[in-house]
C-alpha cells in the first residue's frame, strides 16, 4: 500500500510524485515554519517541474479544507466519546488545539495530495534516459505540446 509506485507512498513520504525518489519540499519537516510548505521548483532526481502553471497549488486549499474538516470531526467525536460530559469550551478548545497543532502537517499533505492528482508515477529515471525538455525545471506541461 505504501510501496513505491503507489500515490500514498509519495504523499506520506513527501517524495516526487513522478519518480518517488526526489524530495518534494525544501525541508521535509512541515513544522520548520520558515520553509513550511515551500515546494522545490523541480525534482532534484528526475528534473520534473512541480508547477504545471502559475498558481497551481491554489487548488490544494480545497484539499486542506477537506482535511481540516475531517480532523475537526474526528477530534470532536473522540472528545465526545472519551469525555461524555464534555463542556462546549472543552470541545472547542480541543478542536482548536488539534487544528493548530496539525495545521502545518495538513498544509504539507494537501500539497502532496494535489500534486499526486495531476502527476503520474513513471518510475525512477535510469542513467541512460535523457531528460526530456518538457521535464526540465521551470517548464510547464501543456496538452498538445510536442517536443521537436
């Protein structure tokens, strides 16, 4: 399930969605707030550009919203089951602490989920495979573009 070739591998390990070898973020630690969520321009191994177009990762906000709602509901249910007489203040406080504590992680995971929706796994690059111009850093994939 979390072996190379599966999307879950790339998402949970913050690896390149194209080759599953290169790093996805500048810093793997989502709690390093100085570089939190900062995506590398391209994979250091396969040289695949991580940005399909300007503003590509704005869509990850929808994924982050879904993850935050799921986290909210989970924390709320757990507190309600563990402490059946929990006050509203305890429920709200627990949810807020949980969301703020998991916020950087949810942000990073949402970006890797978003990238894995649009990039397919191609395997690690071999030494004899030339880098395609469309995979060069800073290049944008466009449907119908053909390399000469």
